[in-house]
C-alpha cells in the first residue's frame, strides 16, 4: 500500500526535535491533496526521513494523535484522519513549520493579485522598492465553509515571478517561498493586536461591522536580513488562538 509522503525539514537544534517534527508533519497533513494516501510510513521510516530517533518520532506522532489528526492501529499502521479538523491552537516555539501549520488546512480563494505600490505603512520593510506583488486571499473552514480570515501578502517582485498564483490555493505563502521558490527563511516576526472590523473585513468574514477581530502582521526575512514578504491577516476573533511559549534557558 502506498504511504503518504511528508515534506522534509531542516531541524533547529535549539528547539525540541519532537515539536519540530510534529509541526512539519502536521503542516504536510493539513496541506495534502485529496488524492494523497492516508496511510503514513512506519515509525522507523518517518524517523529516518526526519533524521531523528524512533523515540522522538513516537513523541511527535502522539502529539498529532492527541489532536485527532491521525489514528494508530496495532499491526495495521498509522493513518491520517480524513475528516480531522484543526482542534487545538498551534503552539509557536519559534519554528517556521509552526507558522506553516497554522496557515494550512483551509480552503483558500485568491480574490485578486497583481503589482501594487508599496503601502506607506510597509515602506520601512521595502525601502528600495516602489512596487511589490500583492495577493489577497480569503480562507474558509474546509467542512463548514465559514470564512476564518482574509490575508494580504506583499512580496518582492523577483520572488513573485518564480511561482504561479495557483500555488497559493493549497499552500501558505511561507511554504511557497520556502519550498517552491527555494529561499532560505531565517525568521518571521509576528505582531498580533485587537482591532474592530472595518466594512471590507466585516463583509468578507461575515461578522458585524466594528466587531472584534485579530489583526496579524508577519514579516518574513531571509538569511541576509532582507524582507521577503509581509503578511497582513484579519482573523475572526472566535476562530483564532495565538499562544507563545518562551524558553527560560
């Protein structure tokens, strides 16, 4: 029987390995195509794929099993739950794969895309550019069709020229830049604040005008410290949870 093929990951030794593996596998599961097989490789095969011990892989799989994304059957193997929904908030420990997982697993509609002047509030991130490539998307729950957020991404034009807008139908921008374009992402700086829904946001997210929403800004940098992408996302306040765990060491 053919097994599901998860994406690869470059491990950061400063973060728990089981956590990074669980988030990478989680993003692969949530971003899979309907025709992809549901059976996962064995623990040993997955451990070899990610370059970790079987014990670490087992801990990562338990995390996904507890969330309801996979089920494990003695002698039969481990399977993706086809109807599994995002049940618990993603715990962000500084992993790019956690950001990818947070953005995966939703139906995405590309509302518009094209060249745009750099918005004045983002000029500090693109000081040498007059224009950026802009993408506006609406994400909805796969099962209920309920809108959860709408996002605008502002990307360096030379990077936008290296992928097709249709890539954004299944993949978050972070994953497209990393896995399709092939850029080396060094960090993502996130800012989350409370706002009131403006007319456009209220219409797209189907919430009352001036109701509470969460306004997220994510700035993605490469290894040279250059800004690659700025994401501005408006989340329904009842559909988003953002948790940050700080390591005291």
